[in-house]
C-alpha cells in the first residue's frame, strides 16, 4: 500500500474506532488479516488490553474495537496474547541464515523472534554490502539488522598484533566503519574481551564510535572483562559508559553478567554504574539472556590474550616452546579457578572428537587420566573446542533482569539440526524468559518481559516502525498461548524447538500458522537509512 494511501487508511480507522461503527464500516475496505479479541501487549510495557488488530499488506493499520469490519482472514485470539515480534539484539545467526539449509530460521521463529541484530562482539563481515547479498541469496525467514564489527576491521587493518593502531591504521579503520554505516548498519560492535579487540585502546574505540555516532548508530560491546581477568567487570562497564559519553551515542553493555565466583554479587555495582551514568545524561543500556551459563571457546575462556598475538599460528608456536607453554598452562589453571573449576565447563562442539560433546572438561579429563589443564593444552593444539561455561548465580541474574533498561538477547547461533551440543539459548531464550522468569518465578511481569523483547530494543536501535503493535507499524506480530509457552531445549538435549507461538507474522506474512511453519521467507535485511523515512 502506498504511504499516502496508508495514512489515509490509518486516519479512516481512527474514525472507525472513535465514531459510530455503522457509518465507518460502510466506508472501510476489508483488512487482509483481522486478529480478533486478543490480549494486546503493545510493546510499551503497559498491561495487556483487549483489542482487535487489523493488518493490510505489511502494516498494522488499526488497533481497537473493529467489530463489524471485514477481512480476507480472521483469527480468534480471545484466549491468546498478541504482541510485537520479538527482537534479538545479540545474535550469531548470520552465518546460518546465509545458508540454504538454515535461511528459514525456524528455531528463531519458534521462539517468536522476527528480527535479529547480527555481527555482535566485534565479529562478522567487514564488507556489509557483500554480507547483505549473501543473506538475501536464499531468502530470509526473519529480518536482519547489521552491525559494523570492530574486531574484524582491526584484524583486517592491524592483524593480530598486540599493539595500538598507528594514525594511518586508525584512519583506515575509520573509513571501514564509515563504509559499513553508509551500507545501512545500525551501529558499531566490539568484543574487547577477545583478541584482537582486546589489543585496542579505549581511545581507538571512542574514535571509531564517533564515526558510527555521526550516522545515528549505536555502540554495543562485549565488555573488556566480565570477571577479574584484566581490568575487572566494573571498570569494563565504566569503559562502555566512557565511550557513550565521549562519542555521544547510545551504548549497550551486551550479555551483561557477573562471571565467576570472584565477582558474584557485583550485579549491584553494575546497576549503580549504569544508573549513575543515565542520571548524568549518558544513554547506556544492557541486554541479557535468561541462563546461568554462557558459551564461548576454550581459547576465549582460558587462554591469556598475550598468547594469541599473531593469531592461531602464534598460539601454536607458543604451545611448542616449553617456557611459553608452561606460562600458558599457569594461566589456564588460574582461569579454570576463575570460572569455578573444570566441572563447570561443558563441551558443545569439537570437530576432531565429537564424542566429548555434552561432557564436562572434568569428566573427560578423569576418563583420560590427565589433569584438566593438560587436556586443555592438548585440545588447543588440536584446534580448540567450543564450551558452555556455568559461571553465573541466580541473585545476580535477578538483580539485572529487573532493570528497566534491560533488553533480552540470545547470544545464540543457528546450527544444523542435531549438530553438536549447542547452548540451549539458541532454541529457547525468549520463551524461557516468559515461562521461567514471568510465570514460574514471578521475577518480572509479562508486559515488562515483552517490552524487553520488543519496544525497548526498537527504541535503543532506532527501529522506527517495529517493536510495537500500533497503526503504521510493520506487521511483525506474534500471537501466543501463555499456557503453552515452553523452552524444552536443555544443556544435554538442546536441539528442541520452543513451543507456544500459535501465529507469527513477519512483514505481514504468516510464518507460523496455527502452530505450524508456513514455509514463507518474508524477512529482509534492514537498512538504518530507511528508518528515517516518513510513514
């Protein structure tokens, strides 16, 4: 529907809702879809209210009492909740979505996710134009918003060298950030915990964030330390706040946590820092997944960053040199203690030996009669492994979850069905937050949970026409049965689809219809530049 025609229709619907139905109905054209009588959670955080939702084309065009109107198709949502499609603000699904076997995004749709923000943690493609093309090659089941990845840019310009960038290198990185923003990216992501992002100074990050700010972008960061590896979690949160303040842009502390026994209880200090910054006028946000375990690699969790200078070749050379190997082993021992011990690390992926997937480091080490640190070194020499790390405690999770500036994110990837033992967050993040944190524990109410998945992410990332159920918004809509919402994925059996979504619409098209996948590919790669268009 043309924009002008859309606004005429929205205006007319305003008459339908507020005036005598008999007159208005005679003038109104039929809807394509009418969702009748649902409990509408509009994404603002307001409690649900009973309303009909009329959709024409890819837009919500009316919300209210639409009794007497007609539609090509009507859905009775009397006992169901109607909400905006969920927005995953930290997703590693881009690689999977770019393949013919996973572009359907069914594990995401089953959670109610209709939009993902990709290239987090400073990782992903430097050439966003090429990435956009790859993502669209096989069609998309969900919408995708791109970030400019600092770590990938630094690797392309500086390599894996443990040093500051030269002025010339910094200029080249600025140009690459600018190119990404001009290609429609929504902001800049960093992974300052990981190499090579960890080699960057705060000044370098501020300089590049200023480029993103010039285009209205957001800064999102896997902070430099979530425990006490280097600067400590509180100083790392302060660094994000400093970037936001000095670069003048919104910033997100992504998958925020207090990682490991040494910093359990630090959630209150994290909240205090963010609240103080916000009182001072610095726009700082955070996101979080509803699990007590994170996921990374053996390298990321246990290897000191000095040992990664020069990339994998540098690490392999150091593992062969006795003095360097001994030093790495000492760091591995300390980092195992920092994360709570070998029993808290579970293998999720190992290409050379899939038999260890789903087992803990402690169990495999005992079965092989070796010390856990020595098993780690052997696995690193063989190419490493992916792990799930059980490192958080419930009180910190609850403290952080309750904050009004907290978004929901999965930090999950999209892998072939049955491959490895991935973190269950890839299949269950959004329904788990509703089932466990709302229904079972009463940690937050349903409207707050939905806001953290919809209206709040849309506000933070400046999605001007998504994240809310309101006239004029894109019809990314979920209709769910609260009694059925469930996340059956577990740490041992993660390949299980979420339940509870009765209907899911992506850009006005039915992606899940009466609890079954409809087989449509209605998603697209979003463009920040289009968010400024008048609707």
